[in-house]
């Protein structure tokens, strides 16, 4: 089940909201937990043990850290907990790749016949593990109190509002709200407006562009027009799909009295690769900074070590994103090299780059790097890059011309406008004419109604980060 589906909008969420409203305040965590586990188990109940297991390990580790007084003992508890949870994530994410590249050839060379049933990646496992690790490490650092209420902690871990694709919510973000939070008309209405904005981002822009992107990336020899059309369309699809989910998650949390951190801040207006990463998937960026980059020494070490730390963080980011493919690792390396180049340029007296050129260089790199992020494998990525350089011809191919519809153009233009809204906002009056004020106020409702109509006509489309 996904947010952008009729099952969620007409069945699950109304039932949950009624049960949540009828529950006494002291029972609302239990209501939230039961419905969240049901939401997670809707996809495949057999994987519910992953969520419950990771939650139990993190909760028990927190309790142990609260009882162990010696520093060596606390370090051991923290290390074992983090290793077990990260190991589980690595097993599911990279087990198939390790078997295919290492175990399989060895067994075949020795004359054996390997029987391996491919692992299915549990939904949301990347986000579940990161949240659990952050809690255990924060308790170890004594920056948060030990949570002794399993129901409350499990509700935090399983909240369906951001369970599948973020934002990554640390325990410190919701520590107080888990025990006391408002639930009133004001929070529900504000959160609902937020949710409707995210729903329209996902359905009107991302889902509309999805068939075009799939068609372009399925071509064995895309032309220059095919390749760049698919690349630009995917850049918008990915942003509006992922950011739309985050906005919906934040809105759902706000309805229930939680204040989740923002996850995107118009990344496509960035003037540098560092600024892009301050605006894109911000909760992942701050997680990597606080739990990996800073403990490794950050900028406090020498320049060479700082560059190595930065590259390591970007490679880990690529590994976290990817499963069963080296594409994501290469994508992380490319972003790491871009970060190193920018830092070297700025710290060694490189001249300032004009803003327009800086934006073009940054976006050109980011959008081009999305190619290897989206491609199924290295061969497909290479074919797209060859197409972008015109090696397969220039005009739009007949296959893409057959798929292309006016609605794709409208979604593309709307996406470009929306993604660069801060630039447009600075060039329009700050005062909305009276005649347009109703439109400004009600447009999320109108967009949400259009989204529901589109879902009813073409069905629900899974989020790109759904099984991640």
C-alpha cells in the first residue's frame, strides 16, 4: 500500500483517523503502532519480523546502555547493536550481488551447482535501520534519554507516515511528542494541506512522467533527443516522487501532532554541488554528517584526511542507495569527486564563478549523474550516455514519438516551474491580487482532487524508493 492509492485514501487512513480520534491520549501510541504494523504488513506480512526485530534490538540495546556504567561495556553494547542492524541491511541489500559475483563463480569453478533463491528486499529497511542506529548511538552518546516504553518506541520506529521512504526521523525529533502531543483541528487541517501538496507532486508530475522515462531508458540505442528527454524527465520524476512522499509523510505526521524535519529544499536551484547536498534528501545528509563524517574527524583533520572522509561518505551514500548493482557506487564516487573538486577550488584561491554558469555546471553534473542512477545496469547507462553525445543519431525516435503525449509536456513544464519556485517567487510581487487569493488558498484541494481522479483512471504507481 502506498499513500498515492485509493486503498490508502478511502480505506486505511479514514479508519485509522477514526480509531486515533476515538482513542484516549494514553492509548494513541498503541493505535498508531497497530495500524503502522498493519500498513507495513499489507505488502508482505512475512517481512513484518524485520521491522519488529530491528525495533526490539534497538530498544533492548537502549535499555542495556542505560544499565551498563563502564565505558568499555557501553561501547561493546553499541558496537554489537549497530553491527547486527547494519549487517541485516547489508545481507538483504547486497546478498544477491555477493552470491552472483563471488560465491557463484567459486562454486561453479569447483564443479558444484549453486542453488540460490534471490533475496527480496523488505520495504523501507534502509530507513528503519538508519533510524534505529541513530537512536542507539544517541543513547550511547547520552544525547537522548533511554526510552523505557516499548509501545512508544515501537510506534516511533513503525510510524507509517514516513516508514517506507523518509524523511529519516531521529528519536530526538519526536522524543517529547511520543509522550504528549496535540491532536486538534488546526494540526489536522495544516497537515492535510501539506499532504495534498505532496500527493499532487507525486501523481500529477512524477507519475505522469513515469511512462515516458521508462520508454526512454528501455531503448537499446537512444538518440540524442531520446536520451536528453528521458534524462530531464527522470530528474523531475525522481524529485517529485521522492519529495512528494516526504511532504506527504510530514503532513501525516503533522496531523498526528508530530513535527518531522524537512527533507528537500528546492535542490534544483543549487549553485554548487555542496549546496545541492544541503538541499537534497537533507535528513540523509545530516545523518551521514553527524554519525559518520564528524566521528571520522570531519574537517578537524588534515586536508588529505578530510578529502578522504568526504569521498568515503559519498561512496557510503551510493552503497546505501543501491542494491544488486554497481551503478549506485559509481554515482556516489562521481558526487564525491565533484565535492572534492569544488572544495579544492574554493580553498586554493579559485576565482568566483558567475551564478548563471555555476548553476548550469551544477545542474548539468547532477542531471547527467542521474543517468547512471536510473539505468538498470552499466550497459544501459553507457547506452544513454552515448545517446546524450549523439552517437546514435539526433532526432526523436519513432518509439518515443509514439509514447509522447501533450500531458507529458504539461507535467514537464509544471515540474520545471515548481522545482525552481524560489527563482520565480523572487521575480513576482509578494502581494497576491485579491481575485487570486481563493486560488492560492484552495489550489492544494483542487490538485488533490485531480490526483485522485488520475489515480482512479490509471491506478496507483509505487514510489521509486518504495522497496529500498
